[in-house]
């Protein structure tokens, strides 16, 4: 359904229900400001190699920013920069960013971890992993509903799954 269809449907429902003009106005503004991208991620599975990160734990954060400018700024960061600034990033983006966090150790398997975004739409999904090896250690997730995050020795990968 298009934004216009959603807007007309909600406005019609408000009028039929006898809503005040300010409620209708707020509903229309809210609906017309929806971002076009939908956060589809539903479940994550983790597969951690025996020799992950030279046998050191890896912290993984999945971020869902709800503002395009926040998303674009996060895409400029390496994992090292992100983890150095994460406390300030959280403070600066309260209500505009979901962060899902895990600390993983070698040989660990986590299945069907639910991801419950606080909003319907987001600017995108970014994953950071705290490896000690050089590299960005940052990937994005597109429209996949379920993914496997594979943590290997010196980097990680993401695969879509039908599970």
C-alpha cells in the first residue's frame, strides 16, 4: 500500500470515529513522514569459529538507525572507531537508534535470536564486530528477514537464510 493510501485510510477512520482535528493532523503528519525503507530483520543466528579473533571474545552490535543522517555517519566508522565512541553514540541518538548487543566466544552457537525493532521503518541495518585484526569489521544487512552471522578468525560475514 502506498503512503497516500495509508494516509487516506487513516484520515477516513479518524473522521468516522469522530476524532478531533488535531488528532487527524497529527496522524497525517506521522504517516507522510514515514521513511520508505522497512526494517525486515527478524532473526539472527551466530556461528563462531574455534579460532575466532585469535581465541578472544568478539562483541557484536546490530544497529538500526531511524534517521538517514545517523545511518550515513555510522557507515563512515570502522568497528574500532564505533566501539570507542559507542557510549556517546547512544547518548546522542536516544530514541533514534536501536542497538542489539552480544559478546561471543569461540565455538559458540546462538540460534533464532529475535530482533525486535522499536519502529517499523529504519534507515538501514549495520553490524559491527570488535576484532583485534585490521579492517573495518562493519557490514550492512539489506532486506533479509533471517541471517547467519559467521564469526571467523579475522573477520565476519553475513548470509541470508530461509530458516
